[in-house]
C-alpha cells in the first residue's frame, strides 16, 4: 500500500508495535519474520470506522529511530502500540521490547502525539506504560476498545477515557484505574481481514526466500485457550476459546493465496481446531475449493486422533508443534498440563504416519524436577524422534499459579531480556549454569541423532552445499555431545540449589 511505501502524509492514527526482530539475537539469526498480525487486525478495525491509518512495522525495522522517522513522516493525531498477542514472543514480555516501547512512547510525546498501548505486558503492568507517557492502556481484546478510545481522544465521543470499557488510566489522584472489562467478541468473523496492504510484504518475501527458499505468512483461526497449564499467562484473552467459522478461514486462505502467493502458512493459534469436527470440516472445504497451502500449527497431544491426523494431511499440514514440555508424568501433573506421556507418543505416531512433521516444545527447570525426570524427557525425544524441538526453561509470568508459587523467590529481574536469555528467576533444583549446559546438550544430541542416523543427513539425498553444511554442523554437535553430557552430570552433582 502507499502508506507502507512511506509516502509523506498526515494520518489520524499510526499503529505500530515494539517487537523488533533485530533486538532478539536468536530470532534475528533464524530469519523467520512474521508481520505483526495483532497490529494489522487493529489497523483494519480502526480503518473500518473511517480513520486514516498508517502502519509502523517494527519486525523488520532497524531500530526505534525508524519509529521517529515514521512519526515525522505520517504526523499522526494518535500513536498506538498494539502488540501482537498471536505471537508467543510478544506474550513473553521481554525487557528489551519493553525498553523499546518506552522509547517509542517518549518519541511520540516529544511531538505532542498522544499514545495508546495494548498488549500482554501492558495489561500486566499498565502503570509502567502510563508512567512512560501513554494516555491509556487497552486491557484484554483490543480492537473494539481501541476504536472507542480513539473516539474519545479525537472528540468523536464525549465518553471520558476512564469510562471506556477495557482500559487502564491514571485517575485524578494518580492511581492506576482499570475500567470495567469489555466483553469478548463472540463472532470473530465480524472483524475485517488484517490490513495486509499496509505491509511491505516484498521485504518479508525476499528475506524468507533468501534464507529458507520459501515464503511464509501468518493467519489465525481462534483466540485464547481453555486449558489450565499453571505456567501459561493469558492476560489478553483469558481462559476462553473462540473459533472462527471454517468456511471463513478457507475463504481467507484462498484470498491470501490469490493475492500474495505465500508458499507456506503459520496458523498462529494457541491451539488449532479444538472444536470437535472443525479440522475435518476445514479440510473438506479446502479440498472442495482447491485451496491447499502447506502450513504449520500447534495442537494438544491428547487432541490428535486418526481422523484429525488424516484431515490435517489432506488439508496440507506440513508440521504440527506439540507442547510436550516433559517426558516425566509427575512433572506434567505438577504443571496441570492435563495430558499423559502416552498421549505425546500416540500423537507423534499418528502424525508421522500421515506424513506430517512433529515439533516438541520442551521445558526444563519446573519446581521439583529432578535429574531422573530430565532423563525421562531425553528418552521421550529419542523414542519419538520429533523433526524439530524448541527448548526453554520455566518462566514465571504474572497472573499464573506458577508465578504465585515462586513469587517470594523472585528478585528484581522478573523478565527475560530477549528470547535467548533463559535466566532462572526462582530457585530451581539446579544452578543456572546447569540449565544452560542442559540446553546445549539437548540441542546437540537432537541434531546429532537426527542427521547422523541412516536415512537422514547426506545418506540417500542430493548433496547440496546446504545439506553438506548441515551435516558438518551436526557432526560438530556429535563431537560436543559426550563432553556436554559429562558437564551436565558434573553440574548436577555439584550445583544443586533446591528441589
């Protein structure tokens, strides 16, 4: 769109976000950027009410200086930082991104532009953002609330900010005042499609194609999660689950395919297709329409059935990520995960049987986890042979039962700086050095086993330079593996903290 290309003009609203991929070294190295879907939904909703809207896309921006330039170029009446609550990176409430948001608020205020903020961290800590200069924080689901706030700020409405449902402001005494919560949307298909015309998608396409050989875009079909894992924070959508109509999702994917020709989609739901029969209906409608774009999604292990695995495969699903977390049943039970280790194994077997890749999210360091539990997790990975893994340590976020459990152990630092921080902010069983060594060991063992086993790596495949390089990298991991395993066991014996 013309605004995305930087044409100088004055607009009513400049909508941006503070997640800069360049500020997250691990994710910048991975080069898998996705446009800020939350901000695109907000831009579309605001524009539908007659406002002139511009987008600042921090995902590929160089620094907050680019925000300053956008403010000068677009000269907005109101600036909005609308974080992407569909992206787990935003839900992690990283300190580096909070610092960026504070800098961005200050830049707008220097230009006498009022600022509104929405997102997980702002919902948890509205006072921080109000102190930084924001006039209001949108709490909970944001599109409808944002339009109401803009109406007040620009004089369309005489409703005081403090009386707008779903906001936090400072009252006359300076205290943070939260208004009544706004009811959640019941029909997500009432929202206009994300404002993709405001994004410079060619930059995304070039970066994806250069580093991965294909171009991926993001889409969402649900909001929220009804399950009660006690470490999972839900400051925006709460413990609820709203699903779009399957036909509407197929329509949107067909439109994306015809308009932007993505090679792949990330369906960024917390849990995809949880409603009974939804995935089968989606797959049938996609087949009838001839809509087939390879995609990845996230499922619960206990939700994978033979019919769902078959439907996913027929719809073009390439990868399913599962929140496995641990191979120790007692750790899963302590997390209130609500699944059995056998569910993880069965789901992996069913998905692999339908030709679908499987990724495991693994989490170490949950209170009470012992070395024997960690070994059970490593054995689970060896048995199931997932195609990819994501490894983290337990991370206490406000609003969770886990946070309340370890609150008295928390110090001044309560958020990671970036996604590769992995700091232990409470007293886990072992020292932080142990968990860093364990993180390296799990990745080394996984990569070495995956590419060095028969049928993988170079064996039986075209020897492209990329494959040769990957194989050599795995060989290095295989050589590190024994040393890392020795280090992990040595640290386990010498660095016990709690438990």
